[in-house]
């Protein structure tokens, strides 16, 4: 009787172990297969660009600057946008296919260069408009502000005058309008370049000594 019970217990245990093993095998198979299924539903976008400092957006979400690959993109249509210097140089619907890398080429064409130049000009106009009220206010204090443009008609700096003849420095201007933040910035910049100027002067003196 004991033998029969042990035999029965043994059979029962084996069957139980087989069920556990089947469950473990199924679970492991699920872990292996499930990610593959998920990955099969996604694709990636590979961006090739002739333009540097390019801001990349996918569905209006910023993804980074000069990104080469955007991974784990769900299959289907997505809006890919690229910007530089406030100009949209690329904006198209990309149909992402699952399981593959979808390539996009952004070329630096004449049309793109025109868009960048137009954006720069618009930014300059807006800056001058925003500055206009401030400029008028300073005129009442006999402080005159003039924009400085380079040879390409790009705004590069501002010139300040006290009265119509006396040109004053940026630091003097900041002191006149009591802009403490700007004063601190200028002083910090001057302090950072002071050692360089001293070294340049020292090297100049050595050069004169050698020449003599």
C-alpha cells in the first residue's frame, strides 16, 4: 500500500513538475517574442543633412540638434521639421515603415539659404521694433542708440551716444540707465580678457626688444 501511495505521489509530482516547466518555457518564449513584436511595429528615421546646427522636431516635439537617428518611432505618418536660425528649412510628412530605417535627406539649396536670410532679416526688424520704444525713452535723457550693421546688412551691435556727438561705451551706457545686470556682465567679460591683453602687451614688448 505504501508503495502504491509513493508511486502515486511520484506520478503526481512529475506531472506537477511538467506543468511548471511548460509555464516557464511559455513565459521565456513570451519574453523573447514580445519585444520582437513591439519592435516590428516601430521604425526609425535617419536624417542626412548638409546643414549644421539643425534643430530636429518630430510631430512638433523637439528631439535635439544635429540628430542623425530617431529610434522607436511608431509606424505610420509623422511630421518631421528641421529649423536653423529661426528658419524652417524642412517640413514634410514622413511615412515611417515598421522594422526599417527611413532615410531623409536635407540639402543646403539656394531656396534654403534664402529662407535663412529672410529669417535673419525678420529677426532684425523685430529687434529694431522692440527696441524703438526704449530708444525713444532714452532720447529724453539725451542718450541716443544706433544700430551697427556689417557689410552683409546684418545687425551686429549697438552704438551709444550721450548727446549727438559723444560716443560712450557699453559700460558707461549701462551705468547711465542703472542696468546692474548688464554692468556685471561687462565687468566679468573685461576681467576674463584682461590677462590675455596683458600677455599680448608683454609679448609685444619682448618683440620690440628683440627687434632693437
